[in-house]
C-alpha cells in the first residue's frame, strides 16, 4: 500500500507549515506529514521552509535572527491559499502537542555547517525523546554535511536523503550516510530506479505529487509513499487504485 504524506501539511489547501495546514491534512484522514525546520535565535526548532521571512510573512529578516516567541507571533499565510484567520509560524513542539494524531513525520532540515547540524540534531533528539516519538520520525535533508554529522554522531533516529536533480548515484549516497529513506523529486522516478532503491532496503518517498494520473503512475512504479499538497485528493485517488 502506498502511503500519503501531507506536504507542509496541506499546502494546496491552507497556508503551508502552519497549524491550520496540518489540521487540514488530518481532517482528510492523512496521518503522515512532511515539514521543514529551521532554528530560531534561541535554538528552538521552527516549522518553516525558507531561511527568511519574506515569502510567507512579508516581513524582512532571517529566522535565525528572531526568538521562537517572536516568530510565533508572525502571520505566515502570505502567498498561500486564502485563509480567514492569522496563521502564526509554529514551533515543532507546538505541532507535536497540538496535532498528536500524526503517526509519522518527515522532518526536512536545510542545514549548512557541521556545527549548525549538531545543534539541530541535538534539538530534534531532545524533543522527539521528550514526546516519545522515536518510532514516528525520520530526519531528512539534501545536506550531505548534516547526514554525515548524523552518521558520525550518536544520533539515533532514521535519516533520509532528499534528491532533486539526480546528478549523483543516490543509492550509493544513501548507503554512505546510513540513510533509510530516499526522498525523490517525482521527475527522477522510473520503475527500474524505484525497484533498485527498494532492493537496497530504502523507503522511496516521492514529491511533490498533485495530479491524480501522476499519483496512479507512481503507485504502479512501486513507490512507498507520495508527498502531496492535496491530501484529500490523494486519499480519493489512491482509494480507486487497483490493490
């Protein structure tokens, strides 16, 4: 059975990476979610895609220059689907406590230096341990530095390689960094490539999949999960797919 992950919650239906977006995915019956993390100035994990505020809040500045308390007062519904109420930037802890119905999280981190990676890994470990979510989280990234740091440290959670362009041997990279998941741009998928990744023990998750025909084609290729902006559409489409 192909699993469904809501992309940044339900990005096509509510402002991305906000609590209303995550609730929208849950309302569709989707219990798995993909989201993005950045550190605040006080080293709290914040749920937002970009390192800067402009695209989703209209404000200037970087996430890393504001405290978690400040960020959680900022309305992040700019540029997304119309929404009647303010949608503050949530912390990861707030998501864990507000939406405990989720069964699995893909936490994508866009981190640079080894030092920054260690801070992120420690913060994720502390929070996941506190809420007993060790079996419900995979940490994903396209950053080889972060994945190498996770491999070489005592980081105890599964990891996944995010691959967008296909310029390298991603199976070899997954093995090098000890990854359990391969998160692919759907354009890189073929039946042979998916089968090869799965034969190496990798969970193949594919993004961003928003068209019913494409969803069905990827199911036929054998992907383990799809990441979609439209969880309700995915639920309805996959319900029609042959068993």
